[in-house]
C-alpha cells in the first residue's frame, strides 16, 4: 500500500537583491525553516533565499549569495 500526500505549494513574492525586480517563488509550507539558492528569473544572479513558515504567514528574505545573511 502506497500513501500519497499532496502538499499545496504557496506562491510568495520577494525582491531580487541585484536587479530589485519583484518575482514569485514556490514555497513548500510543510518545511518550517528553509534556506536555498535560486537564480533570479530576470537577471540570472544567484539569490540566497531564507523562508520561515508560520501558522498564518510565510516570511521570505532575500540576499546576494556572496553576502549571505
């Protein structure tokens, strides 16, 4: 028997620290704290993304990969 769990991804916007354009990121709300690198959809620079999933909200922070948090 295989159990299948579907997680509804949340879409949140944040600003690129290089080109300052707003863009959307797909967030998995089942993971409380996340940190990863994703390339900007506009300028292609690597963005360091930190996500904190709360009970009612998702907080997303961005930084230049070379600067860190």
